């Protein structure tokens, strides 16, 4: 019953992780493959997220702004 944000730019990895989380009973928000898209979801859904899984390197861009936004909302990642 947990809502988890999934941020991963490799399609196969994102699909596999989403299946694993959904099979365990989680609702996956995303997956998203860019910092920009992840920040939009954190802004829209952040108060309803229970956690997040972040790929640190998204198309040669670091995911740190997303981590900062999640931390500001108290969402573990």
C-alpha cells in the first residue's frame, strides 16, 4: 500500500523495478527518466509519497535536485 516514486532512465531496469514493487503491493509513481519530470512529480505528488528510488545518473545529469526536493518534503529515498 505504499506509494513509491521511481526515477530511472534505463527502460528495462525501470520496468523490472516497477514490476517488483507492484508485486510487493506498492503503487509506483512514474517511472520517470529525467530530473525535470521527477521534480514535477515531487511537486505534484510529494505529500502523498512514502518513498523514492533514484538512479543517481539520468542521461548524464545528476539526480541531486530531486533528492533535495524529496528531503524537503520528508520523503525517504
